[in-house]
């Protein structure tokens, strides 16, 4: 089965910018009104080139809104005119990939494999993403079959589960190689580096995942430096800086996720102090990320620093929006009680 990283404890969703990586386009669809042109006033028929441009513009708008059905409808209209149009084929694959069902992921994989622009990093990157997701489906099926939660016609369910595990690893191995190819075509792709971090973990290549995370941080730092420079230049001439500020905030979110991932890998490798340093790097830039305090609390508890652990866990609960019955909050209370008992035991031992 896919490896589970040890620090699962309190993956809070309370951070205000969490989940903003899928950005919607800030365009509003204009309402269409029935025209009342007379025969003489009817506008001229659009050319095929103009239609393709219109369909693509609408498709992009709908995709940004995650209205995938309307997006695909515009894509199909464009492909009816130009069946080999690379942009529409890429968008069609993305629609299926974004839907995320097994059938859609398999359709997306076929589209990207047959796409005419095999040297376009976006096509290669999307193919890698489809293969990665296919591996996840195989792995989930293997887990369900092995546990008896999923019916199989195989005479030996455990053997079938092992077969599905092998299919998952095969898909992830190809995904990893395909991500590497995509990175060779465009070295600065955040999505590709993120994919390499993930598939490395799926394959049990934890050291490689950490190395990819280092490259990701380097690429992110270069992006931030460029945007900071552009931001200063824009401020000097009074230009709009909203988009650049938004990108920098999004990059901060990305850095948070990368360092959380690095802390998990370090903790798994029994490098708790190094894991804490990664978490502290996050707090140095943003002291409001509740899950960082949760993870710090767990690590500090395991290190025997019970008071610091309690302080961190209480800070987590003051920031978290999880309800009381949420497993993360309940675990925090449990750790605080364990810390209290350990501190009390230490005080009693010192007085004897």
C-alpha cells in the first residue's frame, strides 16, 4: 500500500489561505440576450478562426470557474472545427483529469498519450498527473480488497490485492519518469516539482522526495525574488500590484506545504530537531498556521519537552476552527493530559 507519513496528527483546515492553489479566473460571464435582428441587420457569420478563438476563450473562462461540463462543451465545438487543435485537446484532457473519477483519469491519460504536442511540457506534466492518480486508484482498490471491503471475483483476494499493489507501483514509476521528463522541458514548473515530491513518497523514495523539496524551495525563492523586484518597480510607477501580491501570498502557502512535507520526512527519519527547524521556518513568516503548532506539540512531546509541547498545542487550539469532537482537537487534549501527567511525575520524583 502507499506509505503513510507518521505525522498525520492535526491537519487543520483553519488557515485562511489554504487550498487557494486552484485559482479561478477573475472573469464574469456576460449574459447573453436574444437578438432581435431583422434579416438585413443580422451580423455576418463568424469565420472558423474566429469561432475557435471564441470557443477557447469561453472554455478557459468555464475551466477557471470549474464548470467542467460547459468548458468541455466549448472544447468539443472547437474540436469539431479543428480535430487536431493542440490547445483544445489539452483542455479536453484537463477537464477529464480534473473530474477525477477513474474513468475520467483513464480517458485523460489516453488523450495526453495521443496528444500531437509530445514536447509540450504541459502535456507531459498532465500525463504524469494522470498516471499518478491512476496509481492512487489501484492502491485504494488494493487496500479495500485486502481488507475485504471490496468484492473481487479473484479466487484469492490477497493475491489480487498484491496484484493491484503492483499495478499501483507500475503507474507511479511511470509517473515519476514522466515528471522527470516534464521537468527537463521546463525546469521551473511548480506542479512538476510537487508531483515529483509526491510520487517519490508513493514509491518509498523518501530521500529523493526530500531532495525534490529542496529544489522546489530553490525554485520558489527565485520566483519570489523576481516578483519582489517587479513589485517594487510597479509601485514606483503607480501600476497595479494586486496580482503580484496575490502570487507572493500563494507562494507563501506553497512554501508552508513544502516545509510541512519536509518536517514529516525528517521526523520519519528520526530527525526530530531538524523537523522542528522546518516548522519554525514557517512560523517565522506566518504565526497563524495552526497545524504547525499541532505538529510541534507532537514532536516536542516525543522529545520529552512537555511544557513546550503543551504551549504549542494550546496555541494550536486557539487558532484552529476544528470542532471539539474533531480527531485533531481530541488528540491535542490527549497530548496535553499526557504532558501534565509527565510534568507531575517529574515534580514528584524531584521532591523524593
